[in-house]
């Protein structure tokens, strides 16, 4: 008869496979809708409108991550992750945070309006767009809406019950996409993008409460639960505060260095990169982290090591191949999907794709969170921040935006020193495994060259 340990491993493997399959379905469908909607809206709207939304979206994400205390990660990792009192406390904290974020967004919208009235920005910069203050204020409402999202979603992710989570996410995204296309077709206005985001958030929140099984949320406060949230979340908060400035620092600098039309073109390259990055983060947060956390809770370090190497191998091969393809085929890809107004996004995308070489190491973050070593994730993000904010102003001064894009692509390289040192300390690093996957970069590059020459020949 199989041992209990073997049965548990098979059970975990089976649940992780199904969770991964549902997340793959979600990723393909979600990014398909996102990209398809963007292709249509790029023909209905001006590039300047996308530039304004880059600024508004960046501000919204900045505020979100600057106040992120890792509520979902804590629910997944904690032994109290299925305790209604703990979940209600987390939900109450989440609601309060949503209202605070909305208030901060209104203050920033007011500051943007004042800066425009006082002519503090160059007339051609994206920050000087007259629609920006109102768009900022409106997008801030999404913080309140998402603040009421049910913790039943987080519990489902913790226990690998991905099916309903995926269906809710896709349904809310489809509702938002439909609203965007209808409003965009009839108004040809930037407000189609703003309202679509709010409608999608509202649909996702309502469905999270109505369509998920489990304990319903209510306002409740428990001192012990709050203490655990604070202890776990303090490093997550620092990591998020630093990480968001590193992740979105390029758009903050380019908002003052690019015209609103140029920023709109840059957003197209970032959109494609973001789709792949979102897939990796989804795999990490919804499949890898729950699997790692369960192995840690059971004290099975050998299984944790096997799981980490398996996930990392898949991510390494996918990221390196994608990096190689985009290095050589990005202009062709952009030419297929967009008209000539967005042609400059091709070379931008080729350079930015180099970031995938280090992006694949973010799987280590999930390992560290599962082990409760969130301080290392914070240190990783501090390195990213210092590197980016030192490189961008220097490269902008030396060669303008063209040089600065190289800085965006390569600024994460110094983080590899930390990843290697920490994982060696944990016994989770193998030089042989690192070297064996590198040829996949050349395979991807050759594939991109072959596709480009084939279509040129046609």
C-alpha cells in the first residue's frame, strides 16, 4: 500500500496540475480578450488617450502597491487561513484600505489639476494632458470597489479550487470588455477605457460574493488576527512600496520625457510584456505559492525543493524562449497587430524583452514568501529601485529615451546576486540547472529570425 507521504504528494501534485490548468485557461482567455480589445480600441481612439491612461493606471497601481500588506499571501500561507474571524479581520482591513486609497487618488488628481494650471509641466509632456485630473479621480473609485472583494476568492486560491475563481475573473473581464467596446464605438472617448475598468471591478466584486462557496464576510475585528497580519505584512509592505517604484518608475520618468503620443506607443510595447509578466505572476501566486506553502506547513523540505525546481524549469524554458523570439521578431509582431502610428513599439518591445532573462527569477519570491522570508523579497525590490532610478536619469541625460529604454530592460540584473546568495543558503540553487536552460534563448531567437524571414519572403 502507498505511504501517507506518497499519497499526500500525489494529491498535491494533482491539485496543483488542475490549478495550473485552470490558470493557463484563464491566462490565454484573459490576455486574448485584453489584446483583442486593445487592437480594436487602438483603431477607435488616438494614441494620446492611451498615454493618459498609462499615467492614470500607473498612479492607481502605485497607490495600490504602496499600501499592499500581502493580505492574499497571508491567507494562503497562514495556518488560520480558513478561520472566519481571521478572514473577516482581513476583509475589514481591505475595505479601510480601499477608502484610504480613493482619498489619496483624489488628492493626486487635485495636485495634477493645480500643476497644470500653474504650468509646472512642459506643454508637450503627458502630465500636461487636460483630461488627466478627471481621469485620475474617476479611476480611484476602483480602489473602493475592490476593497469589498470577498476573501472567499483568496481561500479558493489557497486550496487550489481555481475553477470558480477563473470563471469569475473571465466573466468580469468580458463584461468590462463589452462595456469598453460599446462605449468606445459610440463616444470615441477616453472615458470608454475608464468606465470599462470600473464596470469590470464591480462585476468581479459582486460575483466574488455571490458565486463562491464558503463563509460570507462581515465587518469584524480580532486583535490576534490583526497582529498576525501586521507581522507578516510589514516586509510585504516594504517590498511593495519599493517594488512599485521600481516596476513603474519607467512610466513616471517617461511621463515627463515623452509626449503623450509617444507614451501611448510605449504603452503598446509594455502591454505585450505585461501580458507575459501577468501570466508568470499568476502562475506564481495561484499555483506555486499554495503548493510551496503546503509543503512548508507539513515540514516536507525535500518536497519543497522538488516543487521549486519543477516550477522553475517550466518558467525558465518559457521565459528564455519568449525572450529570444521577441528579440528578433518584435517589429514583425507589432506590424501585424497595429497600424503605422504604433510602428516604433516594435524596436521598443525588442529591447524590453531582455527583461525576461531576470524576470524568470521572480519564482524565488514565491519560495521566500512560503518560508516566511519576506525580507528577501523586500531586499530584491530595493535593489531594483536603486538600479532603475540611478540608470534612468543618467541615460535620459546621455541619449534620451532611446538609451533609457535599455536601462528599463537591464536594470534588474543586479538582483541576480541576491537570488543566487539566498537560494544557495537555502540549498535551492543548482548551477548545472541554470546552465542547461540557457540554450533555449538561442532557440527562441532562431525561431524569431526564421518567422521574420519567412514572412518577408512571402
